[in-house]
C-alpha cells in the first residue's frame, strides 16, 4: 500500500489543534505524530511514497455534507447535479462524504426506492456516499420495512410536514413512523413546515397577482416553521423518537429546539449556509425573476428579523449542531423558469455542496465560530450524528484518510466563471470572497484535489454503511 505523510501542518479537531504530521498507509490513517518524528532512526519524509507539505496550513478531517439531493425529482424536473457532477464539486470544496436521500414516492416500496438510488450512485461518485431514506408514503408496508433499514446501513429517515400531495405526511403518519423510529434505532429527520397552511396562503397570494419569487418567502412564513417544529418535537416527545430537524432557518424554530433540549429531549437541528448569509429581501426579492435562484424551503428569512445572528449564535451555543447544504440545484434555464408567473411552480432548491467548507471557514474569519467549531459542525458532528464516526469525522489512527489541507492565507473567489464545478447555470454564491482555500483533498488516502487540479474519478467513492447515531439514548 502506498504511504503518504502530511507534514508540518496544524491538525485541527473539534477539541483542539496542534502541530503534527499525519501518516497514511493506503486508505487509512496510521499515526498522528509529533512533527519530524523518525522511524527506526530514518526521517519519515524520505521513506514514504508521497509527501505533502502542509506548513502554515490547517489539516482537517474531510467535510461531511449530511444533506444533499443529487438528481432529486422535484416539481416536474430533476436536480441538475448528478451523483457524478455533484460529488466532484463536493471534492473541489473539501467535502469527502455526502449523505444523500433515497426517495420513496407515493405508491412505491421503500426497498425498491433504496435499490434505485443505489443504482443511481454506484460507480458515479468521486467521494464516499451514504443514504437517508425519504419515506414519502407512510403505510403499513412502509412501517414494517422501516425496521430493516438499519441493516442496510440507512440509520435515518426523513418525513415531510410540507409538500401536500407529494412527500407530505399527516400527524397520524408521523406519529406511527416515529414509533417505529424509536423502536428500531432510526433517527427521524423532519422537514418542519406546515404544508397545508402554506398551500392556503400560496393560493391567496397568487389570487392577488403576487406571483414573483419573493412571495415564496412570504407564503412560507416563520410561523409555519415554528408551528411545525413544535409539533414535531411534541410528537417525538410522545413517541420517544430522536428527532433531527433539517434546514432550520427561523430563529423561532431554533428556540423551540433549544427549549426541548433544555427540557432533556433528544432533539437536534441543522442549518445551512444560505440561512447564515442570504436573506428574503436581497436575494428572493431581487429584480424580475432573479429571485428564483434562491427559492428553497425552508425559505430565506427577512434581514429585518435578526434570524441570521440567531443562527450563528445557536451554532456557537450548540442549540444547532451542524451545517449541511441541502444541495438541490436547478438551472435557471428550463428548470427554475417553470415558475415564471407562478412562484409556487419554481423547483425548490439551490446548489452549495462545493462551498460549504469555505463559507463556514469564513465564519471563523468573521469571528462567528471558532476554528475547532468549524471542524465540529462540518465534519465531526455529522459523523457522530449519522453513525460514521471513527471512520469519518476525525484524524486519528484507524480512520479513513479523508483529509483536507486548508490554506488560511489562500483566497477563494466564488463565481460561475471562477471556482464553480456544480452542474448548474448560475452560482447562488456569486461574488462571495473567502479568506481561505481548499488546497489538497484526500479521500481514503487518494489525493483527489491537489492545488487546483482534480485527480479523482467517479469510481472511487464507496457506499458508507452507517451505524445508528451516536446520539441515540
Ligand atoms: O428547497 C429544498 N429544500 N429542496 C430540497 C427538498 C427538501 O425539502 O429538502
Ligand atoms: Zn426538506
Ligand atoms: Zn433537503
């Protein structure tokens, strides 16, 4: 097996940082050593196959994006990134594992949908990948089969309180599914928005001629998110199900999660970069149809209501535990355009998988989070939350050599013409400047990005058979 030494860097973990060398044998980290350690009197540098100089740079565990939707069917079209293009973009941005969603639609069987998503991803991924299971049809058969998902390495499933007629589950279905989740060691992930009430408001707005993308944000008011988050928490309380609320954007929803956690309940929350940097007025309210670029659910929130500061604070105080992207891009041409004249027909989602590590590092530079917290919310906690820790999320002997060398003196200008590798015809992050740079990325010991060159291939990524969450009690 080829050996690699990453020397001279500052190894950052969720709990601290130290100058150290990292020795890799094949796909696995075998040692984290004091700088310059010799082996049997020989300088390690001269005895390894590959030497990577990380002097002046951070050496961190590869990013884990626990919420992506490659090729997701939505609103009569499909997310524009395939597993091939989306995982390649992830690699460029220092993400070495994604957890995507197998999708059970109405009338489909869970295991058939899981098999179909395996087929889509196998042999197509530049980095490792796992699956959560979307349960879009909670019925007797689904409830029976959910029990065996853990055996498939799928230790989490997602329900939707939004999107009536598509993925929506009513309270009785949620209650029943959560009971199974609680009994079988599955993490219940929840899209918490009151879908039926949103649809009623959408109808009112459209009838008033309010058809622009901006009204997507008006219809999906924070009250819709707070109410659903509270209801999900109460149903989880009743059933003893562990609960993970996805794409939290409203400060009131965070308060619901914080109160439940203070009360001893096993609930968690994730936010996404878009809710930390973008807002209703400047993005969704952009002139003409431009706002469609940022139509996603939950929506971007008003800059006048202080949601963003609350999100950053919640990340610091652990009221929110992780940052994922909810990567689900659609091109403006031919896809977002489906909603010209009717915002409710704009496919929901935007592309961020490539930029999450950079955008969150900018949070370190801006004094919003610490360096260690950056590693924790982008890698270590996702690994622990979704049953991958030990192999993933940590630089330690025995772990997969998923490693990013990050240059704090480098710079990244985000934009379609500059650093964009996602398969989407615009950048939702156009013009963002990052005071840092992903220099080198290793996935299971293989260098897949080196100094602005892609060296990976679509056959490299392997399926991650996940264990139950470390946070189950
Ligand atoms: O807008 C979004 N979030 N699109 C993807 C589907 C979902 O709800 O996560
Ligand atoms: Zn969702
Ligand atoms: Zn999503």
